[in-house]
């Protein structure tokens, strides 16, 4: 088992070395692991192995599935299998393979191994500096924390494994840990490593594809937001936004007067986005990758079979219909409101991220018309500046609601309007809030804006669940999930899905049946004990 794991990491490292300069190294081959951990170069190879494990096809596909398929912005086509369609119908069971978490724990185990073994290398390689040792350790702890954050948001209570497993023969059957305790652990670990992470590696490739201090801060802010620690979330977002390291890709707008047909007087002003700027926005953010807006993204090789980005196959129709298609019934008019005037040039540029039966964000080579080739892959964006700005807006608004702070609420609204202005968003009564601002109306606008800005980026389900569960599902918060059911469920399944949502355990995935049968210490999600 040890030889197999090491061989896989070596192969992945060699494959990745051809696509990014920072991954250009000469890994060791044909050695057993006990003979491998001798130099700082060995440690670096294993750190790279942790990064390459994030490119596992099943892992990154599940990141998309877990964040989107229970939500309302995508649906399955006739080419989708039963695993996908059952999720859309709300018929989720422990037999559904999308519930497998194996690859997440594989990555976690590799990170644990680096944490444990790298300390031993310091004893035999005197050139392995403290600074480099703590940096490598901080990188893999952040990767491990990211994996656990996905697991807790998806399954709630999962095994917290902080010790490396050395072989399949090891008697290693961990119990579930409380999700709240795991998140507290992640907060502690991330705060402990922030100071050891570089603010820059000196190149865009490294800064966007490797863990920086900003990556860890964005992850920590996201965890704080999930926990309801709005002050801490806001403080971290403020540091990231004010760092000067990131900026929104600009899209200029041209004001166009609207005249009264009878008096010829100017009665309004609308805006046309500069479509050349919009083309650059799409290309830099979603086609080329590593944009000035990006904080951390998974960098797929441009032409490699083993580490191929899975999204081309999901969203392209080279052989048949795409497996996953935009839910146009909801996107058109609900997520993206229609402009009610006659000016056809008034557009929210983010509405170009889906076109017909395509999730264009992962298929298009430009805003329209041209598709990418099969071997040209987009990166998977984990965090970017617009996401952080909306996190800050959300945390400010929640603090303002609690303290009735109109200044803080105005600051929150200003951030949302900045995001909307860049996108040339369509204004309506839901987005144009009167003063004094109503906190609940702004909360709803922030959620809607996250849907528009982060469409198809694996955020939607987690966002809606976070808004619904806030303050213990208080007041009318459950309406967020109930509306999601209206938007996403087939009509004949709507009533049953809404009944299921009344049980908070249904808001999380079941543990895959094989995992429960192999490890008798695992406790299945309560909702699924009937299966």
C-alpha cells in the first residue's frame, strides 16, 4: 500500500511538472517510503503530491456536485444517470455513489503524512530550514482544513483524522466527530499557521495555484461565516480586500439616457457594458485563469489524460447532450431578472456564463460562439475577491441587524452595489433598497447576488443552507430552503421534498453505505437510518 501511494504521488508530480514552473522538480521513483523522507526535496515532492491529489477527477467533481446539485441553478439532462437525477428529485440514499468521500480522506491522509514525516527530515537534512519546514507544514494543514470544511458542510459529523494511516492492514476505524468541534479545530489550526504562509511566491502561477496567507485567510473567513462569527469574518475579509494583492477585473459601463416618447425629456439612465471589457473579464477569469481577481484555484494541466479537468465532459455535448445543464427556467427571470425596457444592450454580463444547454463558464472560449477544445481546461476557482467582498457584505449586514447599525448596513450595501456595478446588473425593486435599509431585504439581496456572481462555482447549496440555518433556523429562515425546493424539484416531488427539509438532518448527505458497513464505529446520518 505504501509503495502504491508513493508511486501515485510521484506520477502525479511528474505529470504536473510540465504545466507549471513551480511544480518543476525531479521526483524520486522506485523507492519505498521509509527510504524517501531524507531531504527537504523529498518533503517538497510530497507537498506537491497533496496539491496534485486535489485534481482527482472524483474529488473535484464531488466539490461541484455537493455544492450545486441539491440547489436550483443546474439540472440533469437526459444523459444524466440515476445518481444525479435522484439528487435532483430529492431521493438521496446511502447507496448513491456521489456520497463517497474516499478521495477527500486520501488527500487528508497525505497532508497528515507530510505533517508527521517532515519533522523527522529536519533531523537528517541540516539544510532544511525552520522557515521552509513551517511553510510546508502550513500549506498542507490549509489543504487539509479545506477538505474538512467541505466534509463538515456536506455531512455535518465526520471522522476527524489528524494521524496518518500507514497501510490498509492498520486497525483504524475512527468515530464521527461533531461538526462544530471539527470547525473549532480548523479555526485553531489555521490561526496557528497563518504567519508561516507567504503573502507571495513571486509569480502568478504560484500565487494562484499554491496556498498563500490570503488563501488561508479566505478559508478561515468562510469558516467563521458558517459558524456565525461575523466580526472575525469581517476582520479577515477587510485584510484581504485592503491588501492590494487583488482587484476586480474592470468592466466599464456607458451611461445612456432614456427619453420620454412624448416630451423627449430625459427620464432615466441605463448602462451598456463595454463588451470588449466583458470579453476580457470572461477570458481572464474563466478561460486563461490565474487572474488578478483570483485568490486560489486548482490548476489543471492543459493536456493530460490522468489529470483531465472533468468539467468538459460534464458540460460539453461533443458526443451527446451535456450531463449537467443550466436550469434555464430559474436562471431566466428569477436569478437573472429581465430588463423591462426596450434597450437590448442592457445586460448583466454574468448571464453569459450559461447559454442554452451549456454551462458556458466551463465550455466557452469567449462570451459567445466559440467553444474550447477538449484538451483545453479551465481552472477550478476556490476563492476570488468578489466572493470575499460578498462575505464581508454578509457579515456586516448580520452585525448591523444585531446592533441596528445603519452605518454598517450602508457599508454592506455599498459592497453589493460595487459587485453589481462591475456586472452591469439589472436593477429592480429587490436590488434598489430604500433608506433606511431593511436588513432582511439586504440579506435576501446578498444571497441573490452570490447566486449571480458565483454561479456554477460550487457555492449555491452551501450559501442557501447557511442562510437557512442561521441562528438555529430562526424565524422565516427555512423559507430559503423551501423556495429552493420550489425552484429545483420536479412538480410531483415538491411536496415530499419540502417535508424532508423540515428535518434538519436531511440538509446533509448520508454516509456512503460501504463506509458504514466497513467501519462499524461510524454513525449514519439520522435521517437515512431507514435505508
